[in-house]
């Protein structure tokens, strides 16, 4: 495109055109597919599980594994965040503050709105103040298990992501003053090895017996799940020519790893290798071409609304289940009622909460630099995350 050539050569760019350029090149369809697949797998697992319990039926065994779609979210988050951090040419306190502000403006508003809503209409069974403090500070599963009532259950993974953003960016800031460009490699290695060492050193029979709550859903043990995505983002960034050659072998290796660890059913292997295998699939995903809009638009809708869908869906299922137990609703109507409510709330959130806030975020990069980077990288997979 003409603007791409102009920007790459450093020619003047009309500021009023920049948002359009950004929108065009910053969305990678393949990563939209990954995000849509992740949210669909989680939704199918939870909706099927709740419906089976209410109706007294049994869900197929493989359905339970679809709940691991959250691991795909972790890998994708690391892939995207890693790319953004690599784009910061001059790391410093101001760049770190802008980065964290942008992250928090994306993730925190909807989380807080839904948390306050639940505190009002669906209160925890006990210790309201303690719940409010822990959940507002994302410490509900920081070093310990989620509260016994598993109130706002999906928030465990949101806490993992928030603490990763904060700790990884802060670590990178500190290391960059000493190690320069090697800082991100060192930070990534540390965030992979330290949780692995903690899980290995502190594992007990009790933890293994309750590994889903005691290991898988505890922040300090799960930071590596996102770091794998950062590592793959580094591969895509620094060896772009190898991406097309190795994307299919990496995809095959990633799928084989996921299948193998699922078959072994060993908790420590699954926690460590499941997100690693999924991260290896991401380079191939970035190369998926955009199909006809009939197919592309529903996928894009799921992708852009995935955050709201994830936050609200389980609470709505719990509301519906409560209505069933009190005789207000037929068990088989649960997925329909919860599903319609989930779609409506996610659309309202995207249009009237998330999008307006995103438009007010401070820029991480200068406008001319932003457009030049986006256009220059649109020919390879780096365009998946540089904008």
C-alpha cells in the first residue's frame, strides 16, 4: 500500500490518518482465531459441566479438558505483552508507568465493575470485607488457594495475568539498566525457572491431591504460563525469517506436547508443559490468512468480546443454577438464559465501557514511530503485536 512505502521511508504522515492505519495492521486474524478458540473452549466446558450437573446427566470426558482454554489465554497474553515490551526502545520509569497504565485501563475497569456488581447482588457466603479487599487487590490467590466458596471463580486467572504484568515489567525495568537488550531474555528465563523451582521444591502429597486448586490456580506457581508466550514472541521478533520455515514444525511439536501431557495426567507436567506447548503453536497462528468476512467477522466478534465473556459467564451460570434449584427455571434452559445474558452484557461492555476507555489510553510510542513500526512489520508476523 502507498502509505506503507511512505512510512517506511520516513516521509511525513498525516496524523488524521494514523488511527485508520493502526486499526488495519494491528489486528492479526490468526491471533483472533486463537483468542476465539480459547474463549469458546472455556465456555463449552463450563456450560456443559453446569448443565450436566443440573440435569443429572454426564458430560463427555473430553469436555473437561476444554477448560484448559485458559492456558491458551496465558500463552497468548505473553506473546502479545512480550512483543509490546520489546517495542519499548528506551525502557525507563516513564515507559514502565505508561505500559502499566495501558494494561490497567484495559483489564481493570470491567473487572472492578463486575466485582462490585457481584458484591451487591451475589455476595460471598462469608467475610464480605475480606473478599472485597483481596479481590480488589488481585490477591485472592496470590500465595494461597482461592477462598473455599470459590466466589467469582474465574478471577483466579485474571490475578495471574495482573501480577505477571506488574512483576515482569518491573523486573525488566530493573534488569535493563544493567543488561540492556539482554534484559528481556533474562527476565523471561527467571519467570519460567522460578515458578518451576517453587512447584518442584514445595510440592507435597496434599498439594498434588488437590493440584487444581492448590497449584494450578495459585499466582506464584503460574507466572511461567505467560512467560512461555514471551519467549515465543522473542523468537518471532529476533528470528523473523525462521518463523515461516519453522512455524509448522513448532505447531506439530506444540500439539504433541499438549497431547502427551494430557495423556500422562501428571499435574506437574501438565502445569509446566501445557501452556508451553500451546505457546509453540502461536507462530503458525499468526500466518493464518483472513478468510471471507462471513467467517472472519464472527471470529473477530468473539475475539474482541472475549474478555467480557470470560468475566461474566460463570457468574451468570451460577445465577441460572440458583434459579433452577428454587424452581424458577427449567434445568435445560440454563445454557440459553445464561448464554443470552452473557452475549448481551459482553456487547454492552465492549461498546460502552471497554472501547471508550481504550480510546483514552496514553500512547506507549510516538505517533510517527507507531505507524512506521506497524507498517514496516505488517509484512511479517511481528505485525501481530507491535501496535
